[in-house]
């Protein structure tokens, strides 16, 4: 009979490590902050498209791209989409994009890029 851990998951010896707020950093990507930024921008784009009930064809027309590009965005396939291009898409969807630059707190080792949707 296999030994069980106290929680009864059937695994013994497994450890759980709490991740950070950036899964890409947790996975060791060198461009983790840019990937996270593009992901959050794409999420905001997909939310804007959904809230205005645009079809992918209508969204493509508004964004000035092909429908397959909108489909790629909807599936978070973000290769070929820069942060700047994604921000431009948001403005085409009647969203304001605000960039705030401020000094980082002394308690944090490095500066960071943060995208927050309002």
C-alpha cells in the first residue's frame, strides 16, 4: 500500500511552492515582465471586445488587423504583438491607456512594469 500524505492526496514527498504574481517570472522567462504586460493588455482588449459585443470581424475592422489576428488575441497567442501595438488597440476600442512613471520603493530591489485595468 502506498503511503499517503496528511491531506490524503496520494502523494508523498511533494512540496508546494507559492508563486509570485507573475507566472512568467515563476517559470524563469527572461522577459517575464513584458510577457505579463502583454497578457494583461490582451485581457483588457478581450474584455473591451466582449463588452461591446463586437464579432471578431468587426473587431478586426476597428483594430485594422485581420480576423485571424483577433482570434489569436482571443486565445492569448501574443507572439508578434508589441506592448505599444496592444495599447493602440485599446485606444481603437475607446479605452484610455494611462502610463504613470514613479520612483520605486526602497523595499523593492528593481523597478517593474504594472498594468492595471480600471
